[in-house]
């Protein structure tokens, strides 16, 4: 789920509008790092939670998303403190909140698609990210020719 944020234009927009002035243009990379932290926290929380059937899938999704967000916020704020960058704290909290919303939305849409019996429940959710990757690939291939 965090891969969608990492590949989306939202990471560039978010890091360009609310960021640490000392980031010197590395804001999108920082948001991508936060996305990776969210993924790790999400996956670790899923590993710790007991297996749930489809009835409890929504609560499992909520717990895993919150686990990812807490991991992202805690490690991001720790990194900002270690590097003495107090100006980065609001941007880290905002990015963590956006990752929570994106994770909940993506997981909910995928769960609904799965419960409706669609064969590939992640296709509609990840379609925009996959489309942007295909566009980037075509652009790079045309520039090389």
C-alpha cells in the first residue's frame, strides 16, 4: 500500500509544500523513506496480529495501518531529533497521517474488490501507480531512441 504513495505525484507535492527548509530538494526521497517505514510497520503489525477471517479483516486492516503509522512517526521523529532538525517534525507528522489515510483507503478498496469476487482486487487500487510507471517507461524508452 505504501508503494502507491512512493510512486504517486503526492509525494513530490507533499514534500514541496510542507517540508524542512534544510532538505535542499531531498523532500521526495524523505517521503519515499517514510513510505518504506510505513510498509515495514504495516507488515510487522500483520505478522504479530492473529489470523483473521473476512469478518475481522477491517479491524485487522485498521490495526496494521495504525501500526505502520506509529512506526513511521516514531522512527521519523527519532531521525529528526538525532539529526537536530526540529523543523522537519510537522512534515513528518503530516506525511505519516497521509500514509495512514492512503493505507486505509487502498486496503479497504482491495478488500471490497476481493469480497465482490473480482479476480485481481489490487488492480483498480494500484492502476494509477502502474499507469504512471508505464508512462515513465515509454518516456525513457523514447528518449533513448
